[in-house]
């Protein structure tokens, strides 16, 4: 008998025995691999749910209760049933899902959402484990709109055209250097108001929007005008909104000398009825200005104008017509007028709409200019400008049209907080830097320094796609030449947009975070222009 045959037969039995012994754990490991894949899929599902919930909820911060309500609603839409329970093996039926929604300490505009699935599905792995829980979290952040123009509770000059300090409204007041401004729709676009001017050229038949806004030849014309923010930090306390010279219809307030001629000093006597009434276009030189304050909705992401609810008692039309006769000159010129007092129900942005078109009594043919300022404060008495304490902030949203005070050449343009470090700041200036003589424009950071690596572009008309970004002037010092005396044209950006993009370093930090624009204007300077400021990138994002 062959001994090798006997050994083979014995080995054959050994192999069968080993395979039989190993088959059970092999099947178990294969089953566990299937379960691990299922857990990975479930973890992805949970992560998507918390990401969506964090993004949806953060826009309601700092209202943590509202943010949590929205987060629960959002997660439920991702297939999570918060009423579901499971058998814990000890006779108990605890909830399958645990959710935690909370503010991030030290940041009122960040939200943390943590979701736990206490019993992820187990298909084949019960021989190894009894239960698997999966926890995922997301931290979201909402960056509020860039505040344009203001560093406090007042936006705009608070005194007459000379900026003199011998009126009550001017004592101790830091001068911003400009009024807010809005024009009548019949005014030419090239005078610097991008949104309220309907016409590219002089008014008249080619640009008659009195009955049809589609007749506008300025593609940037917006019948809704401009939107300011009354940013309220604390709710349930009365807030008063005041407007300085709310209804005058000239370029800016004028004083008369002893001969009755307009002057830029206040050495003469103010006579509202005889103020300089130049610059009239269209069939009707007067304009009426409507100021409408809208309710906030509790979300810092939105400013609800359309649709929106007006704050009761906070909509008024100021102007040359019947309202002027009722209110009198003293309520328009060189003094503050209480627009309204309201009690905010949210710590949020209350949008203040300013428009000269499209409402009853608007005077849609008007081509005059209304220069004004706005302030807001808690209570019924204006606080000291030098020590205002905690007050609402007033700033422009998206766009701001201004008329500058002659002789002032530095203007605050926007507050750029350190949260924007590593992003790109975009400054858009329409029709900037007109005047006389040679004029240059320089951007300065909060420390007064000129940022490096500025890139600029200009384009005209605005309804065409702008060219690629190029360094059109001095890139290293963030300076643009806006006027060349004797140039052709002299005003380099007349009726054009100038955009300046500035990369913010990742180490960017500041305390007083306002950026400014300097003009060199040796021959005098007085400007009407429109600004738009943004930080490129998504304001709502996942940060952790």
C-alpha cells in the first residue's frame, strides 16, 4: 500500500476540518464589513443632515431658540424621525435620536449642531456587537452684510454745508465728510447717482419714466431706491429714528450772503425760501422723498422689503409739495426731524427704504437732489456723539449715494471686520473723483496704510460685461488717477464704475475696522458718487 496515498487522504480531512472551523468567522467578518459600509453610509446621511440644519439655523442667530426650531425642521426633512425609539435590551425604549443645538461661545453668529443616532442599523454583525451609535456635528457661521459708510449710530453730516461748529447739531460731532443723497428720476445718470437716476443723459422725452419705469435709459435705475440698515442690538427698548433735512430738494443745503447769493459759509442768514434752486431737469423740478421703515424678521440674513411689513407710523413722504406747506421750512433745513419711534421685537436689522419714484405724490418728473442724514438711538433724547454707549447702528446696505462737503478729502467707506481675513474686499465706486485740477484716489486700511496688491478695473456702460481685472493705475499703492486737468476726458471715471479688489491677508486684524478713501484735490473738491462694498465669497458657510 502506497503511504503517500494515506497521507493525502489524511490531509484532505484536515483541510475540510479547517475550512469548516474558519468558515463561521470568515462569514462574520464579511457580514461586519457589510455593516461597516452601512454605518459609513448612515454617518454620511447624518453629516448631511447636520450641515443643512446648521446652515438653515445660523441665519436666525443670535436668537438661539428660533435657530433650534429651524434646525429641527431641517433635520426632519432629511428623514430623521425624532419620535422614533429603540429597544435597549433592558426593557427600555429610549429615543433613537439625540440633538444638541447651541451657540458657539464668544461668537453670536456661529451655531453648533450635534446629532447622534443611538442605534445605527446592524444587519449581520450582532455576533460581535450589540449596538452602534453615530455622532456628527457641524459649526456654521453667518457673516452680516458689510456696513457701508458709518461707524456709529449716525450716518452723514449733521450740520450745514460749511461744516461749521457753531450750531447745536455740529458741536463735538466728528464730521463724516458727506451727506447721504438721492436724486429725482429725471436727473442725469452721469451726476453720480447710480440707482435713483433714470436717465443716462439730460432729461426729457428720451427718458420719461413718469408713467413707465421701463422707459429708463439707465439700466441701473431702481424704483425702490436705496436701503439703509437700522441695526438694533437689543430688542424691546424704544428706538428713535431721526432724519436731518429730510425733504430739501437741492444739491445740498445753501446759505445766502448779504446780497442774497448762495455761499459755502454760514456768515449770512439762512433763508430757506430763497435757497439756490439750480439743477432742475424734467417738467417738474421738485422731488418728494419717501422714508419707510420695515419690520425685521429675526433673521440677519434677510432685509424684508418685498414682501415686508412697514413699521406702524414710520413711513413719511417729505418734499416740496403739500407736505412742505404743512411741515414748514424749519422742519427741513439744517436740523434733525424725528421720523418715528418704535419698539423693536428682534435684535436685528430694520431696513429703512429711501425712494423718490413710484409712490403717490412722488413727482416722477423731478430732477432735483435731496441731501440728508440719518441717526437712531435708544429712548427719546439723542446721546452724546463722543460717548454714545450701546446704540443702534446706521449704515447703508449694498449701495450708498453721497454728496461730499467741499474741502473734505477723506471719507470712511466701510467696516471690514477680522472675520473676513483671507478673503477679497471689493470696492465699487460709480463716477468717482470729479472736480477741478488733478485728483487721485487712494484706499487706506484701518491703520491708514495703503494695502498692497490692489487690482482695479473700469467699464462703461454698466449693462455690458466688465473686462478682466487689470492694474489700471498704481497697483502697489492702491491709487487711481480720477481726474487729469486738461485731459480728454478730464474726469477719468465720469459715468463709469471703478472697481478695486484688495486681497485681505489671513493675518488681517483690527480694532477700529473702518477703511477709508483719500482724495488729493489741490484745486478744490466736491463730489457726488455712489459706492457699493462687498466681500467676495458666501456669507453663510460651514466652518467646523
